[in-house]
C-alpha cells in the first residue's frame, strides 16, 4: 500500500542578508496510514523547517522549497497553488505548534477559534459548528466544555491551551497531524497527558502523526518509526525498537547516551561535545564529523548516503558497523 | 454591567482632576499679566469705567472669593454670564456643542476608513512602491497645515467642483454629513497620518505571531487571516496611539471650525477671544478639558472591547 | 592630607560612537541646510522688499518677474515666503527650546528625587494634559493679547509637560543604574549627578521628540497667526500670508498656496531629521 505521505529529496532554503541557509537538505521519509512517525534532533537541525515545508507555513520567514517532492494521498503538495494549499491545511493535514501560550489568538474566544476551521471546510452553520466544538473540547479532555467554549485563551492554563490547539487541529478530522514539539513548553506531568491524548486520538480518528521532538524519551513512548536529523539531513531512520536496541549513527548513539535512563549500564550521562554547525556554512563531507568520536579522514570529504543496514533500518555513516572507540 | 460600573467608577475618579481643571481655567484669566476689564474697555476708557467693570465682573474681590463664585456658577449650572450675549455661559456653550461633537466623531470615522485599508495594504506589500507611496503621502499629510488644506479645498470645491459645501453645518443628519465632509476630511487626514504609521508596523509585527500560523494551518486564506486574526490584534496598539493624540485632535477642530465657518465650540472660542468674552472662554476651557477626559474614557472602553485580557476595573 | 578620587566613578555609558548618517538623517539635514540658506540668503539677493507696497504690481500671477507672483498689495510672494521662513523658524526654535529646557529639568528633578516632589509635579502635568493644546494656547495668547512674546510664554506653559513626561520616564530607569549609585556613594552633589550622569543618558528620547515637536509647533504658530492671534501683519509670516490670501483665493491662488508648500517642506525636513536621529541615537535591541 502506498504511504500516506512521501517526502522525497526535499530542499528548503531560508533567505538571509548574508547568504541563503539550506535548512532542509535532501530529506526523504515516508509516513504510513495510522502511523506515528518521530523526527528527532537538536534545535536548529531542520526538523521544524521540514514539517513547516509540508504545509508551506513559514511564519512570515523568507523561506522557499527549492527541490524535491511532497506526495500526500497521491498528490504532490509542492505543485499546488496557494489557494489549493488552503484546502489541504486543516482539512487533510493539521498542525499543532510548540508554544501553547502564544499559539492561540488572544482576542478570540476559544470556541470561535475551534469552529473557524469547521465553518470553512465543512460548510456547516455556526450553531452546528458550535456543537461540534463542544464535542471536540470534550474529546481533548477540557472539563465543562459547554462553559469553556466562550472563554478567552488567557483564562486557560498552558496544558489546557495545548488541548484546545489539538481540538482546533482535529476539527476537520485530518488524515495527518503534524505536532511540532507539542510538549516542550509544558510541565513534565502535563507532557505525559498530552502525549497520551495524541495517541488516543490517533487510535480513535485513525490518523497518522508526524511528531517532532528533541526528546528521545518521547519517541520511545509514542513513535512507531523514527528518523534522526542532524544539520538539515536525516542521518538515521528505523523502527523505534530497532533504533533503541541498535543505534547505528554516532549522533543517535550520542543522543541516547545523553538521555537519563536511556543507557542500561549505570554510566554517567555524556553530553555531546561541540556545537551544531552553522547551516549557512556547513562543514564538508559528513556534517557530524567535527563532533564525531569515530570520524576518519574520509568523513571530512565524502557525504555519506542513507543506506539500508537491514531492511527498514537505514543510516548515513561511512563508519557504520564500526565499534565506537 | 461591568462596563457601566467601570464608566461610573472612572467618572468618580475624574472628580479631583476636574477640580484641578477648573483651577487652571480660573487662574488662566486672573494670574496672567493683563487685566480683562481694561482690555475689554480699551485704551480710551477712563479709570472709573474700568473700576466699575471690574466690580461688575467681580474682579475686585479677593482671588479665593472669585474662585468660590466661579465654583458656585458651575454648581448652579450656568458657568457664569456671557458678557456679550448676556446669557448663561452654559446655554451659549451647549448650543454650540453638537457641531463639534459631530465633527470629532465624523473625522474619527473617516480616519478609520482611511487607516485600515491603507495600513493593511502598506503592511502586506511591505517595502514595495505602494508602501513607500503611502508613507510619503502621509509624511506630507503630517506636515500639512490643516487650515491651509482647508483654504485650498474651499478653492477647489467652492469654485471648480461645487460638490461639497464649503461652509456651514446644514440641516438634518445627511445635511450635517454633507456639510461637514470637507472639514472632517481635513482632520481625518492628520489623524490618519499618525494611525496608518502605527497600524502598519503593528500589522507587520502581528503577522509573525505564532497564533497567525495556527490560523493559517486551519486552512484560512491569507485575506481571512488578516481580517479575522491580524487586524484586531494590531488595532490594540493603534487605539493607544489614538488616545494619546485625542487632545491634539480635539484642539485641531478649533482651527478647522474657524476656516469652514462652522458654528461649533471651537469657532465660539476664537470669537470669544476677539470679543473678550472671558466667562465664555473660561467655560469653554473647562468644556474642552472635560471632552478630552470623556473621550479618553471612551478609548479605554474601546481598548477593553478589543483586548479581552484588559479587565475593566 | 589629600585623597585623590578618580573623576568618574564608573564610566557612564554615554554614546560615544561615531555618528553614522542614515538616509532619513542625511535627507533631513540636506533639506534643512537648503531651507536655512534660502531664508538667510534669499532676502539679500531678492530685488524686492517683503514689506514695500506697490499697487501697480498687485495680484500678478507667477511668472518670470515674480516667480511666486505678487499679493494684493503688490508684494513679491517669494521674497515674503523666504522672509517669513526666518520669522517662523525663529519663533519655532524658541517655542521648542524653552519648553524643552523647562520640561526636561522638571522631569529630571521629579524622576531623580521621586517621592512627594514627583507626585506633586506629575499631578500638575496630568491636569494640564487634559487641556487640548490649541485650546490652552489660544486661551493664553487671547488673554494676554497677540504678540510674539506672548506666544513664547503660551507655548512654554503648555508644551513643557510633554518633555517632563518623557524625561521623567527615562530618568526613572537610569536612576537605578550602577553608575548613578556609585556616584551617590562617592557623595557627589545631586546637581552634579543629575547634570553629568543622569541627564546625558536620559535626554535622547526628548531630543527625538523635540524634532517632531518642531513640526507641531510650526503648524501651531502658523495656525495662531492665521487666526489673527499670533504674528501680526504686515510682518511676513506663513500663517498670516495664508490668511491674507484667503480673501483673494478665487482670483489669486498663489498667495495662500506657496506659504503652505513652505510649511510642508519644513515639516518634512524635521520629520526626516527626527526619524534619522531616532535610528541613530536609540539603543538597538
């Protein structure tokens, strides 16, 4: 069966005063129906830019998709006009953003913000949309939904606002939900609730989820498959159990080592040395080589391709299979 | 109900400021060098005549006693007697108030009609030729003397294209709107010069806000995003710019009324200065200050209506 | 026995960077230089006297002899516009500088000492704030009688509150800074601290506002003269000229039109200067 979303060789460039920044560099991955796919990496590695490219929403930043295809349910989204994209956004693909405190319109009642997408896409009246909005608020676990419908965003806590944002995203029963760091800005206890909510709704609605996170703990808890991004490129992709059992890319290994409880042995946590590269001027060859403990001379000049190790597990590393020193 | 309580509370809080305003208006005519009585009679008057007039106007009484008389006149609602019209000041002022109120409201509406589309256009087409053109036009508008523009419009519409009347107040609602169009437009242009600038930069800032991406992600087309989400949030800062300049806008009506011969309080102020009708000047000064306070109260309510995070308390 | 104390306890973060001209500032300065050259030198080179009445030459339209035409008394409009420029610029300068000095001083004192002084001064400012600018100026000039001196007094009485508000706000934030604290600990006099450490760091927004205020002041001065409450004829002044030309507006549009252009030109020059200074002086970030 064809995957729901298939991203091929995506390149996204951000214009800047000095020189253009290639935030997404030949990224390919696919998401199957009903699957939770994780995109993991440090901040600034291009994971947000990747999922913003899918919906072509760049928060007013001067960004352009310059190459590749984004095939969704049989259509290439990169070929759609802006008007056609508005029929995809919200209806077929929805998105939840990182910061619930700033992602709701402060001057609009939450009920209206939820109903807005429904009225636009489903051609239903205000009253019907309002009833639907109450139903959605119940679904995402907002207590006394009828009363809360007419509240203002500032009357909600951060966790409750994220629930509202999820309700907005789910309003038109999209086939794919993109969640860009949906729990980063929340308290740890709330984080867990929101992740469980997303998983439950995935079951209920039968949708796929693209979950962007910097937290491998979140990945382990939620994702079916996962891709690791570094400096604009995917360096490793696998089914989640396989990635945790046998990480192959030195960057993935380093990420796992910096995770509390991620290591079975009781060794101290190891932070990753060095800093991520400047994407306006990335290092040649493998972009991780300056921070890599097992890099060899060839890593400085040859960019490794993403090659399969065993069928679904693929890695972009010249030293794959080599024991870390 | 909350609005009503807020308005009442604010009106009560205004009382000390209003007392301060009456003191300033009172002192204005008494502490400054120059004697109203001798100015009124002119250089040819004899000392006896001046003294008699001083007594008639109560100017020979001690200052505190004069102030009490002034307060008493305000308390009984007359605000004193007009020297030239021999009627209570309040009556004279009240019959001249409607044209000015209509002019202020009318020009504000026109300013909004000018501001919203032009600021949106300039913000959306940021740094394009149209943005620069709008900016250039309103830098000129800001430096343009309103009375001069008024004189030119009178030339243009009085002689070349007689579509709009160039003076008077007209009859009935439509008559007022028709007669007041040119003066209201002149004031609106000056106001819009300020508000377009502020709304433009505020729209540009709001368009990069996170919640705007939420709105776009719902599948709203850009013009719906602008109308439903950007505009309202951008208006918040523009309303505060407008409220800071309220007093300037109200003051501007004085000159415009004189140019277009409108029977409003501004025109009355200028006439009363020339006829040296000091009780009227004094009453008008208090009226204008009260008007500024009232309008700033209205802007506060508007502010709260646009931004739900502001509580009226 | 003497102890040497270093002159400045901690270097005040006064802006010492080289003034780099930005486009609005350059354009504004250029326009101002041209304006000053025109009003200062123009009347010297003009063959006409701005005050001399010549009925034979009355109401001539703009042409080769009289570039801007002549008015109803046969006076050359261009010469009068330039002569009026000098008058208006002088008045505007005084009407901005006096309130600037007084308002900044009051604002600095209120902000620096705080407490009761601050509360009383700011209460006065708040009350005066409620009066529309034009109403107060017209009432004061009207009471005193129209004259240039009375205009200075009226503008000073009315406009100082704007500068006081701005400077007070700035001083409040500077007051808490380390270098002011250090100066206080060293026992410097209040006057010296205000003059040397507080004001230099708090005056920038007031200077930027002063540029905008020049524009407002020229509009107000010309408006007052237009109403007959400011400069009196026959002294050439832009507002007076517009008022004079008003009676002949249908026959001789040029008498009122050209002084208006001069006002707009001056306004744009100072608006650009203000924008440029704002960019130049305001700390980035």
